[in-house]
């Protein structure tokens, strides 16, 4: 049996219109002849959402008793027996009442998908497991119901339902989200403009990362090697030398100049016996990369410049940042360094930036001259400011 597809409407906060858009998509597909049913929709008494649900078949809910109270849940067996082409399932992070077959609604969704039913669902950014603590810190509200990020990332399509903080607050004032008696309290607490702007930014960035993952898969599947400058992505090449801290901070600043920019660090470890003694990346530099929001990668290869360039093209980097050479001028006369090879091999699609630092050869020469006048001389560094070359 062919597995069904999953489409998720992702929102930054309640009231942005996820359920409404899900129902609108259901009507669109039904209008094209698809067999669409409402498996579960929660309208919270919102008139516009309730009106949008009209005209679509709905599978009756299942009633359960729990602690002397009556609850209704999606009737999973009823939906499976009806076996529509498309099922609309609201609130994917919902926790089912004890006595249900699955603890979480997203597990119900997976069973529907396994049965070959296409599912359209909804979730808010604050319900993603990895963002739970972040959202609590911003809003002061801990979300009890969460869904693993991988469940949403695994969706075939993710549709971001976006709305500015001002527009969402206006929607609240007009009574389109909560009943009138709850509006003032909501606006003064969870729906403060700062909270909504922060949640919106988180949702936009999370969705952008998901799009980036799809783009990288597409480039890989189609064998595309030339970088596409969809965002500023700075790759810093680290040799393990003392100049690494300076390079990492410069890469972070460079990436931060553009919207959505990011930076990565790569350390090349030689894979042949002649260069097996090349140093590992110091733990403090790896920690600094992660502390500044970057990601650290280790790649093995015998041709270090080629390894850096191959990795840069694999991750769609727009810039490579390397350290100025620590080799002496005499040494450079007889042998081309890794930095020069990276510059020559970068072509027209990747910019290469050479960063000066205290360990560069010209800086070491100045320190030695200063030492002759009574000042302390700096230590002599290794041979090259880029990835190690022997």
C-alpha cells in the first residue's frame, strides 16, 4: 500500500488562521473531485472557522469517559473504516484522553498515513519539542502538549501561515480568536506585541531552515555543485592553530550582516600517513563555534584545499574565510600554501576572504623586531594560517 502524504499548516500563535486555511484546502481539493472528510477540527467557537467547515463531510467523534468527565476525540477507527482520500486532522500536538489507542494525535496521523490516507493537519510553533523551553522563556507559559520536531520535518509539505503581530492583535480585538471576556487578559499577557513578534520570528526561521533542507536535497539529487546564493552562508576553515578564535568571531560577524545568514566551521584532518600528525581542532574552538550559533564539521582528505572547496559547495556556502598565512616569505617562495590553492579553486561562485591575525608571518616579524628593543617577542607559529598543508 502506498503511504499517504502529510501537509502541515504551521503558525506562530493561536488565531493566525491555520485551521481556516486547512479547511479552505479541503474545499479546494473536494472541488477538484477528491474525497475529503473532516476527521477532527476544533473551531473554538470562531464563526469564520465554523462557516468554512460547512459543506465538508465530518466523521463523528468518539466519546470517552475519564475521571467522571465526558470528552470527545477523533474516532481513528471510524476514519480508517471510512477511508477517505484526504482527512483533515486539526491540532497535531494534542494529547489524547487515556483509553485512546495512541497517546498523541500525531501517532493517529501516522496510522492514517500508513493506511494510504492523505492528511492535512495543523500545529503552532510553540508546540515543537525543541522550542518548548524557548517559548516558555519568552511568553512565561509552558506548553504541556508537544510534538517531536522530526514528525513535522518529515511532512511532505509545510505551509507557513504568517501574520504580523499588529494584525493578529486586531483580530483578537474584533473577537475573531477568543470570546470578549478573554480579550483584555490575552492582549496583556500571551498576545503582547513583543511576544507575538518573537514567536513569528521563530516560526519564520524554523520554516526557512526546512526550506533550506529541501533545497540541499534537491541540489544533491540533481548533482548541482555550483553554489546558489539563497542566503549568506559563511564557511570558516580552521587549522587548529591559535588564530582560530579570531576567524570564528569574524565569520560570525560576516554572517550576521545579512538577513538569515549563518556560519559553519570546517576542520580538515589528513587521511594519509604522511600527514597523520596534523592537529585536531581544539575543544575550545569547537565550543566557541557552537556558542555563537554556528555548526562545526570535521572532514578527512589528503588534498586539504580540495576538501575545503568540496565541503563549501556541498553546503552551498557563499563565502570561505581563511587565516592569513603563518609561513615565512622564504617558505612561500618555494611552495604554494593551502590558502592560495583555495583562492585559485574557488572560481566565480564563492568569495574567499583572508583574515589577518596576530599569528600571521608579518605580525611575527614585527614582534621579533620589537623584541630587539626590549619588548617580549611572540611565539613562532606553525607554517600556515589555513587548513594544514605539508
